[in-house]
């Protein structure tokens, strides 16, 4: 039951606006993508001579930005989950003998390698999982050599099934950090070294996906990833033509949403006989130990309970949160301090320390002693 708190999601104003952006992209794009139009089928078949987009058919794109743990991915999943069906099965469909599986949306993470072959394989695997189709099995079991060819194969199938929206999370994986030596040589006050691209063809492909093939694109990632993406696109405004949404971590204990909504709702999830009051003092400790990052707040809440469970008193105390932060959350302590400082140079270390240490959550669930 304790782990139920990990599913806690309280929609914010930004989250509601995000749903509006997603819904607008899907519905408006389908308005321009009519199955009875000859240009629609020319586009699907990839006939550049015959295929011309209607003059009033825009490219739909939106971006979601936020530090790791700010709730952006959960918000997107909740928005997409509001649609009653991810796949709509049409028993009969224009020009389709056996009907059609219409895929309303597809969501996946950009692979850690940032390479075209791995991206194509991830797209094909996600497609198979959602539709149950074996269409890509032969390609996936073969030798992955030509990433762009694989991407085009996936694109044509996605277009044929009238994909309504593609969501690419962890967009920063298309880029890599500058060398350690260069980062060490950075002088005080200098901007952090710009991320370098892994494979330029991936970035060109996602732009073509929107502009040419009329598949709406939602990208999400960390601030450095979104910044690097938009800086490298000649038509960067196309990425945010349908919306830009910044998910912020809580900055201050006086934040009304944090103090009177998020924390109050979180307080319901107490699994002890004598629960702790949701006081200003508790709010201060939570903010101090998590920098207001939603994922870390949830992690601290769970960890504090585990510390409390080691006693026989069946209560939850303020010190349980302090002990939990110094033990369970110790690996991200430096990152939390950096984020709380609001110093751009120190904040640049936050993503390095949190997202690139893949062992953290493994350590988090290990045993803890409060003595």
C-alpha cells in the first residue's frame, strides 16, 4: 500500500493547458488529413511529385520542458491516457480491404545512444507493442545498418495507419555532453558548454516528420535538451507551433499549489497509527531536502515511512524525513543543494548528478539504519 503514493498525480494549470495543446494537435491534424483526399494517399506512398500539402495544412509541434522529476512525463502520460482508445479498429475504411487500425498516439523514450538505428528500432518495438502487428519483426531481427531506411519504413507504416501524435521523451538523448576537459576549463561566469549532437540525421528526420509527412510531434526533456534541439533547427518555431509548456519544481514553501494542494493531498498517504500533522515545519523540511522536485518529494515521503517502520511506536516524525534524506536520498544531496542555490553554474550539475547516475534508484530501495 505504501507504494500507492508513487501513483499520486495532482494536475496543475500547466498540465491542463498541455492537454489542450495535445488535443488540438491531434484533432486539427486529422482535419487536414482526410482519407478521401488524393494528396493524403500520395503522401503516405511517398510520391513527391503528386503529393502536395494543402496550403492551409500547418506543421503541428509542441515541447514540454522541465528538470528531471518535475512531473512532465507523468503529466503527458495522464493527458494521453484520457483518450478512450489508443488504437481504433475500423472494420471498414476507405481504400482498405481489411479495414484499418488507426493509432491515435504513440509514446516512447529517445534511446540513450541517440542514434538513428536505435531510434528506429525503438519506434518499431513500440508500434508492435501497441498494435500487436508483426510488420517490423523481419527488420528488427535483421542487421541494423541503415538507420534512415529503418526510420522511413516505420514512417510509412505510421502514416498508413494515420498516426495522430508521436511523443518523444528524453529528447536530450539526441545530444551528448561536451568533453570533461572542456567542462573543467570553463571559467566562472561562463555559460555551460553547449551540448553536441549525436547524429544530425535524427534531428532532420523529426523535422521532416512534421513538415513533410504531417505527423504531429510532441517532444519532452530537460531544459538543456530542449534548448539544444531548438538551437539546431532552422525552423525552430515549428517545434512549439502548438505550445510550449514548462513544468517547474516548487521554489518556495509559500507556493500555494505546493502548500495547500500538493502537500495536503500527499498527507492522506500515511500508513501509521499516529500520522504527522501537515505543518509549516514539515513543509520547510521537505522543501529543504528535495528542492521542491516532485519526484524527490514522493521518494522522501516513502523513505520517511520506511525509517518509521523500523520503530515500534507506529508513528511518523519530522526526524524521519531528515534521516531518510541523509540515507536514502544521500546520492542526490549535492544535486538538491545545487538546485536550491539557483546558481546557474551549480544548477548545471543537477542533471549530471541526477539523470546520469542510473544506480541511484537501486540504492534508494536498499536497507537503511536510523541509528
